C-alpha cells in the first residue's frame, strides 16, 4: 500500500465532512427551514426535502454516464476537482442569503449538494486502486473515521460562530475547510490514465459503456439484489441524516447550539464505531456487519417515534452514532467484492446511481408526511420500513464474506 495515497484519500473525507456535518445535517437545514423559508405548517421541511431530492436525482441520472467518461477519457481526478469546486463556491455563496430568499437558497443548496455528492462518485472509485483487497474494509472504515474527525472539527468551529450569531462566517469556514483539506487528494492520489481520445468521443463511449454496465450488473443476480437492498436501506439512512436536526429542533425544541452538541455526540460515537468495526469488516465479512447495523437502525427509529424529552433523544443519538459509520463503510467494502478489476469507475458510477436514488424518495416522503399531518412523528416512523425491507433483501444476497481467511 502507498501510505501517501491512503492518507490523502482519507483527508478528502476529512474535508468533505465539514459540508456533510454543518451544511447537510445540522446548522444549515434548520437555518434554511426556520429563517429563510419559515417552517409554518411544515413548509421548511417540504422545501428542504425538495432540494435534497432534486440534487440527488440529478446525480443519480448523471453518475453512470460520467463514470464511463472518466474510464474512457482518464478524467476521474479532474471530475473530482470540478465537483469539489462547485460545492465550495456554492457554500461560500450562502453568505448572501437572507430571510425570504427561498428560491435562491433552494438553488444554491441544490448546486452545493450536486458538487458534494457528485465528487463522491470519483472519490469512492479510488478505493480499489489505492489498497489491496484484504485491506479494503479497513481503509474504507479509516476514511469514514477520519471523516468523522473532520465533522467534529467543523462543528466545534460552528458552535463558536453560531453562538455569536456569525452565520455567514459559519458557511465560509465550511468552504475553507473543504478547500484546504481536499488539496492533498488532487496532489497525491494516482494520476488520471490517458487513453488518447477526446472528452467528446469519451462521452459517447461513456454513455454506451454506462448502458452496457447497467445491463451487465442487472444480469448478475447477486449484485442486483445487493444494490436493491442498498437502494432501500440507504434511503432510510439518508432520510435520517437529512431530517434528524429538523426533527430535534421542531419536535423536541433543541436550539442550534444544542443541535451542534448533539451532532458532535453522533460524530464521536460514529468515529469509535467505524474504527471498532474496521477489522471485523474484513474478518467477519461486510455482510454480517451491515446486517447488525440495520437491526440497530430499526431499533433507533422506533424508539425515536416514542420519545418525549431531550434526554431520551440524547440516548438514541449515542446508539445511532455507533451504527452510522459502520453501515456506510461496510456497505462500500461489500460492494468492492463484486467489482471486476479495472472497472472501478463505471461500477462505482452505478453504485452512486443507486445511492443517490436512495435519497430521492425518503426525503420527499418525510417532507410530505410532515406537511400533511402537521407532525414529524408519523414521518420518522415510516423510515423504519426502509431498514426492515432492506435487511430482508440483503439476507438473500450471496457474498459479503470475510476478506481474510484467518484472525492472525
């Protein structure tokens, strides 16, 4: 293994976690919902759900196509850079938003989320290239673990700024952290492989190749079942991430500072869970780890429906944090077992298609149910179905066994 490759790859997760923590999960959702939109009658939830769903739909539709282009034209690293710049610039532009600028805020969060999620397609595709198969589970978990450390740092900065009402500086600090800590990835990750064809020719070949890859995966029964399970249970995970802070704020009365502390607890427990389960992912197999995580998520969501106090929610948050990084890292390690050598970009393009599609239905359902019932409790309970159905389908998938054959 090339340690410089692995370190720079992990640091990119450290960088983009500033966005996922502050913008996607904790501070900006509440600011957008309550300040920019105003959450009367669940309208803030509705607009936030629409923004996330639209951005995810765009990424879902373009990921396989762009993955094919990256393979043919050798543009993976450049695509990663372009999407990162889009996210950083969009987040920096949040500084101009004011109360009532609903459409402007909607457009900027769509662009920022496209930049963040689109970059992950090409970031994930580096994993099989930078490490051997018997360490992919560990390196995947290290990436998520370092990412949680990045979330913790960005939230510590945010809590100081938010406490003083410096929301503009909060958005700018996220953009700065993302830009600075992503730089090593562009400097040290393996260079793009040139194939001697233009981007235009590659686009046509990439489109054809993407269609062929989809057909190929569809014909591989175990991969198809795995991706179906992933589509469903990841929808539950994404919905919880997108709306957890809004649920805590609107239903349980958490203020912004309390939300940041709450999410810090999630990151600390998730960091511990990711590293704790890194080696077992290789030794027990990623399938076993994913199944345990999904059972934990079902329990968490059902308990969340019944809770009435902030202290009860704190207990649930600690439990949920343990399973958060584990399910994501183990799922990624599970999928790498299905990828033929040299097909990483296009297979991860399909993986991203499924992952981003899984963030379309859940947020829409949550937002619509919240607006329809005037309560977030029915909406949060519906999320449990995603985990249960995904768990049932995953049980039937052959594969996901240990990456190593001994415990020495």
